């Protein structure tokens, strides 16, 4: 007689990988220096010049970033750094101002790859698949902009 069926309570997640033609130190600085982050952060439809960022990059430190999309909608996200390994790894909580109860977790890992960097972005603990899919589009556009910034 078969045993009980295991039902996974795992919440949706996504993993994106990109190679950048810049060393890990430069990619890490793009993620941790607010003056650099405002140059590339936000999805493809982010209105130029609207990104703002405040960052206290240390374990337990907070960040807040905001931007306005081309349709005039204001977006603000914030979180707490859970892990900071210089030039290698950042892990932080992620909560939208309009839905703070839907906190998720982002981990960015950087690995040297020749004269460049292999970045792995893992975003987990999404509320549902629709949230994951929306973030997949947003992060894809954001990483495209990071690639352009680092070029």
C-alpha cells in the first residue's frame, strides 16, 4: 500500500545567470554603491533619471530603492542585507512598499570567469507564480541595463 503523497509547500523561485565583461569587484560595486546603482537599476520600462537608492551595505543594514516607470507608476522596494561577502555574494530581503507582507529573498552570487564575471541571481519565496513571473521580466530588464552600464 503506497504511503501518503508528499505535497510541497515550496514557494516559487527564479534563477537568472548572466556573464558580464567586468571583474567581480566592478560588478559588486555596481550593486553596492548607490551612485552606481541609480544608473542601471529597475526594469526596462523605468523612466530615465527617476531611480533613487539608499544603502547601508552590511549584515543587518537596510536598503531602499525607488523608480518610476514610463506609465507614471511609482515603485519602491526595501529590505535588509542578510549576507555580504565583498566581491562574491549579497543576500537581502525584498519587499515592495505596497505589499510588505510579501517579503521574498534575493541572493546575488559573483564568480570570476576569465576576465569577466558570472552572476547568478536567485530570487525565492515569492507569494505566487504571477509574482515570480513579473519579477522574472523585471530582473531580466534590470540585468540588461546592468550589462549596458558595465560595458
